[in-house]
């Protein structure tokens, strides 16, 4: 392994060290759950719904005072919806909430709030569908999570592995 093969890894590590500094302000205002939802929106709801919806805000309930033991509460996700998609989304709300929380990895959203109106110009088109995994990739991911006892953790790590495998674009 020569120095040229290490250069990309070193560059990625340098970028990775800068990510917290670059995202600190945005995440402070909106939170990491909102960032995950926005980044994965087309994968969460599918290309058709992603084309007519846009996550705008994740409103979280106020934190309880220190010393007060209250169960964690999820927030309200505000979605901008174009055209007649609001009616369809109201019917799909329980499934959407489940999918959103699945992608976030915890109960981030308890309720959806719809704001009907035009989507901003230049809204990104829906992401292309993810490439299918090879049989070998599926087997490797399945073997890696097989020994885990917690089914939720097993599912979350399997999805993470699938996403990482898809990101490799054919690399071994």
C-alpha cells in the first residue's frame, strides 16, 4: 500500500474533522434528527411524495427542568406540501411517522403538521432509487448483525450497513 493509496483516506479524515465545526450552528438550531430527516427525505417517503413535500421544521417540546423525571417526548414535524398531496399524507401519517423514526433511529417525530403551499424554487429533485445490493453484500451484512439480540438494533445496523454498501458503488 503506497502513499498514493492513503491520500484519499487522509483527505476524508481531514474533512471529517471539519464537519462538526461546519454543522454546529445548523444543528444547534434544528437538531441532528432534523438533519437526518432532510438528508434522507426522498428515501424515507419515496420519490413521488418527496417531489411534492419538503420538511420545514422539527419542533421539539421544551426540556423538563433538571431533576424532573419525564419520559422523552417526540416532536412535531412540519411539512410543506404542494397541491392535493396533503389529503394523501394525512392518511399516510402513521406510516410516515414510523418510517421517519426508523430512519432517525429513535422516536423523533410524534405528529405531522402540514402547511399547504408551493415548494421553493430549486428544491432538489428526488434522489434516484438506491442501487440494489448484491447477494454477497446482503450475506455479509446479515452475517455481521446475526449475533445481535436486540431486533431494533439489528435492523438499524443492517440498514446502516446497506447504506454504506450502496455508497461504495461497486468497490470491494
